[in-house]
C-alpha cells in the first residue's frame, strides 16, 4: 500500500456536501410541516365560519 503525502491529503474531496447538511434539511422539512399544519387549520377555520359551524363562546 502506498503512503499518501500530506499535500495529496489536502486535495482529496468527497463526503458530505458542505453547503447542505442534515440539520439544514431537517429544519427545512420542519418548516414545511409547520406551514402545512397552519394552512390546514386556517382552511378549517374558514370553512367552519362559512358553514356557521362555530363552537359557542358561552
């Protein structure tokens, strides 16, 4: 097996992409889930208002 010199080690690239990591992707997915839930709740509220199906405030 050949030994790799230090200069050659510095030139090796690979592995994970530096700009997009797991935690960044996870955070983006969580933001999408939050927006989806907010849209669902907003749509349900609008539908209940127009169908006059609101809970009494008493």
